[in-house]
């Protein structure tokens, strides 16, 4: 089995995993009223890989490099810029075709690709071999996996070895000839209850006296000692919302607790090599931030569309100050797309593994994170207060008041009142709802904070070259 059906994927999640939400243990994540939104969003990946549309299938399904057997293209290790571009196209196509991002194979393989790149640098053949074997396991079983990176961290002013509780960072507490035992917790783990496997990598540079924290491994979600504590996302569309052609989509965030979890050596990819913990975290960050840029593009395209359509439906599309604001929204979107393309065209290589440009990738992530709030403000301004005060679909359906709404809530004659109300609903969802507020926070903090991107931009930029150029123009000898 190399390509699973959506139902085979759903069945694989009924494996006795320990998942909690609202303080209660969940028996089946595929039927829970909140968690099933996440599992159905993830199932969209399997819908696309079994598509009968040749264009879609050719994008999401690749040939195994050795056997030619069909595998998920996410499991094709990127070796060329074209491979990275295909990954970006898959992420974007997922959102455009399913209405949601099937987070899983993308983030999980961001971790695995970083592990493989780091193993090449460490010069430890056993790690490279384990990573390749694990990749074959993923390919053979077409597994969904999440990336567990961010530790709970405790006191942010202290490094792991100084924390009052050693478990604030995931660490090795014992090991023997069969494997290691780990304890700790990871947080902000997107899609965890919808995954089959958990990929763990360090979140930061470890010091020499913190070697037990320099650990990377993979375990099944239902492994003994693993518990998922979920933050609820959106549920089914409520009767108060105007109907949509697409079902609700969204992903669940979870804290993953590792309570003395045993990991066999064949699933361990780093254990004590503290000198390489930053390289692994750094390489993952580059891959993952590029994934973030990829998924953000179709989202902000819809947001820009809301701004343009709301201006149109309100009859303001030709007003000067509205056109000025629209130009800013469009420039934001197109700049992000241009940076994504540039990152693909200027890759770096770790052995045969291709990584998008770390410099440009971080520039792109900083661009969309830093300016996202401003773009939301512009869309809110263009749209008007009605995106937060409009009557609901239940009101629209009530015959006692329907005619009032039909009469008073019209806009441009090009659109019916119902069409305007539907667009108001969409714009509310994108820039004025609780989901929109969640997206604002994740835009700032997911895939690393803006400060992390600034640091990586400084590391990757030719700062000395710039300085020496200025010194030369000023007639000053360059300084070492």
C-alpha cells in the first residue's frame, strides 16, 4: 500500500490514542464535533491523491525514485528547485481545491528533510540510514505526520539546563541497548490529533551541558506515554452563517506530553549531538517558513479578493482613497509571491538535498507577518463596519423581517442583497471573526517569531560586503 484512500486514513486514527479536549478524553477523533473538522481537513490530502483529474494527480502523486511505485509527492525528498516549487504548488492547490490546508505531510516532511540534511553534516551514517528507512516507512504506509518543535520552555529568560523543571524541554531521561526514554512537552503542534506519527526536533541551540535535550525522534501518536491536549478550533457551520459551497475547514492545535515514552534506536535521529542542534532547528525553520509562505499566498489572495469585492459591492471601487488602499493590499500579496519565487530560484544544498534560500525565505516570512495586521486593517476599513454588525442568516430566513433586510441592506445594483450578505459573511470570516484573530496571532508567532526571522536575515546577509562597500566609497580602508 503506497497511496491510501480517505477512509483508510480515517480508520487509521481509531487506534486508542490519548486525546483530550474540553477536559474530556475523546474516543474517536474522526467523529468528535470539533476534532472531526481537523481530521476532515487532513483527509483532503487523500482526496487529492486519489483524484481522477490527471493534472491534480500528477501534482500530488510522484513515482518512487527506486521502484517507480506511486507515492505521495510530499515523500519525494527535494533535490532540485523544481521539487521545492512542486511542494509549494501542492500546498496552494490543497487550499484552493479543498478550502483548507491539509497540514501534516508538509510540516512532517519539513522536519524529516531537515533531519536528513543535518545527518549529512554530522557525518554519522547511522542517522542517515535511519532517516532513509523511516522515509520508506512513511512512503509504504502513506502516513500523516505532524512536526513537534516548540517546547513549553518555562522561564523564557533561562536556558534548558537552568529551568526549575527539567521537563520544560523534551529530553532523554534514560537509554539502553534497545532505545531511549524521553520526557517533556511540545506545544502549538498543528494537526497533531489528525496525525499518525509525531516527528520531534530540537527548538533551539543546546549547550554542551544540555546534550540530553539535543534529541530528535519519531513515534506513533498512540505510543504509550503520549497524550494530546487540544485547543478547540471551529466546529460545523452554525445555522446563523450563510451556507457555503465548501464544508468548514480548520486545524486543531495541541500540546503533546511525552511521559517516559520509549523510542527504539531505529527511530532516533539525534541523541546528544548538541553541536548540531542549531543546524537541525535552523534547517527545519527554513523549510517550514517556506511552507508557511506557500500556504499564506492563497489565503491572502482571498483576503485581497474580499477587499476588491467589498469595494465593488458597496459602490466604492472608483473612489480615490479606496483605490489607494486596494493598491497596498495587492502590493502585499504580489510581493509575497515574488519573494517565494525568488527563494526557489536561489537554493542552498546540503549534499544532494535542496533547501530554499534561507535569506529570502526569512524575508518573505517577515514580510507577511509584519504587515499582516495592517492589511487586515485596510480590508476592514474598505469593507465598513457592517462586517461585524450584519444580521445573520437566521434573520434572513425569517419571513417576518426578511423583506426589511432585502430592502435596506442592498448595495451596488450589480449585486443582489443576498450576494452582498454572502460577501459580508466571507469578509467577516477572513478579517473580523475569532478565526481571523487566531490567524493574526499565528501569523506573528507560527513558524518562528518575527525576531527569529530578523536574526536569520542578519546571519544570511552579506553584511561585511555592504559595510566594506561604504568604507571604500568613503575612502576608508576596510576593517577586519
